[in-house]
């Protein structure tokens, strides 16, 4: 099957340019400049006039909840949401049931995805206080890294023994991706909040409980251990201006940071209108913190933008700081939300592509993806500007059935998502017969 994506503005490797992309089977065969035509006939032409053609988004941080938590999400439903939002590849987290902390559990996730995932996929292996003996058996060409919870969050995978942390950082054969919050500080803050506000403090106190101090102290320790053991460290979901002081610009550093769309878009003022819908760990914090994260998108201290997509049923989001579940579904609306920040002047579309496509591929060593290059897999997304539409419940693909973006008007629309040369999303519909591929690394 030879497909021509014709007449769009490609954004790739730091520049926009008018060109067409010739796809032969699963791969990009040729990038054809200007109005030049391919030498041989094609089987299908996709008119990209008026669209920006980007590499497919790579989300390095999602929770698709399968196995064990499938009442709120599963691999089929969330990968469907992903491709509807322009995400062609994802890296999924280990806090499922059972936890992905054994080789058998890891293999089962790959089996499930091979039958159910509409996007390309891989899975982090989860570290515990006592499973570092399994690290030598991990296939470094099949998985992106080791996920380490240095603070308690959904799934209770806390690694809090100093000896265990030292061993993980000393022996990990892959990048270590950390969730950094100091649990002792959080517990102390929660006790104080309950004494002041009752057994379930209002969600507006969430950033006081999961505080700047809790984030900074844990991130500082992770950086300290990475430097000591010369480990490759990637810190997930930074939320504070203070944490940014610990990072150097990417590329060039063994220690990198991720920001999520939610922490780049929302601030503590949004708790008034959205309540627990934006409750997540670590917490959405102040406008000053959000603005600092936005600034760091341009200077390199933030290497990657992801979602930490974490669906819960709305019934599980009821309550306050103690009772409501933490996490929100964002994978379907991550790209259009970031494009809104482009319109606001927070970053350029070229920088967006670096943060959401190029850098995840480079950071984790994903083979032949993340760029529009001849010989690479044909993963692309076509987005159209100046096309107003409103997020309604009927459009939401995630199994949980809600989004913090409901009722919001976007001015960019995902028109088509191409995964391995196949149009998995087009005309508002997902091709649910299509199954993506396992990612390969290094």
C-alpha cells in the first residue's frame, strides 16, 4: 500500500516546511518537497491541505489500568482515546493489579496489548524494595525503563528503604523513572490538615499536603543517588519551580525531567471550578509554579511533556484530600491542549514537537519513531488550526467517561492519526480493528 500525505505543513526537527510524505507499507519512503509529485502511482492520497503534519505523539507516562482495574479503564479503551488525540505510542506504568514487578506480569501486559492496543506500546518494569535481582533478566530492547515510586501514590508501590534505593540506582540497566514525593512529609502535612479542617480536607488543600517541600526533598534525593551511581534518571511530573533548580538543559545530561500537560495548564486557582477532577499526585500547585514549568519548556530543563493519564470513575473522585482518588484522564486531549499553549505564546509548535515526539524517542532510545524521516515507521498526526469545537461527553473515548476538559472549546482539531502507515483515526472515528506494534529500544 503506497499512500501520499499531500500538501500539508510538516513540522519536524526544528522547522516547518511544505512537503508531502510518501508512505510505502508501514514506513516513510520519501519526503517530497513543495508541489513535486512521486515518481510512481500511489494507492491512496490523503489531502493534508491546511493541516500541520507532526510526528505521532509519544506519551512516556500513562496508566491504562489493565489488568485488575478495568472497571475504570483498559488497554483497548485508553489506546482508543490515545489515537483519537494523535498519540501513536505510549509507555505504560506498573501500578496495576497485579503490579508489573515480576517477569510474568510484564509478559502478560505485552500479551494483552498485542490483542487490544490500537497504538504502539511498551511497559515499564516496577521496582520494589526487594526485586532488583530481576533486573539482569529484563530485555533492554523491549522495555523503556524501571519505574520507581519514591513516594506513595496509587498502587502502594513505595520504595522507602535507603539500602533498596541505593541498590536500584547502582544496578538498573535501564533509565530509572521516578515518582518523587516524600511520604513522611506528606503524612505530617495530612495530620495537620485533618486537625485544622476535618477528616477529609477540601481539595483546595491538596497542594499544601503534597507540598513543594515534599516534592523537592524527594527529587533532590533521587538526583543525589543518580549522581552517586552514574545512573540514568528521568523524574516524572515535576510540579514546582524549586525542583527545576536541580536540572540542566536536555540534551547533554544523564538526569532529565518530565512535565505533564495538567501541571502546565492548570493551577491551584482551578480547584474552585474543577474540584477533585484535577486532583492528582503530585498536586497541581500555584500559578507561579505553573509559569515556571512553562518557562522551562523553552530552556531545556523540561525534556519531555507527557500526561500521567490516570482514569478513575467519577464516583471514585468524590470527597476531598483524603477520600477522592488522585488522577485524571488526559491522553485524548493532550496534543490540542498543548497547541492551545502554542497559540498563547508559551512555546512554539516546533518546540512542542521536540518535547512530545523527538525527545521521548531520544531519551528512551525508541527505534525508528518520533521523527518524520525516510526509513522510519510512518507514525504521524494531522492537526488543523482555527477549527473551533467543544469537548462533549459523547466525544470522550476513555472508559471512565469524563474529562476535566469537558465544555472547553479548542481551536485545533486532530483530523487524522496514522500509525505504522495505517489511518487508525480519521473523520472522528477510530478503526478498532487495528492493532499497534510493540516498541523497540536502543
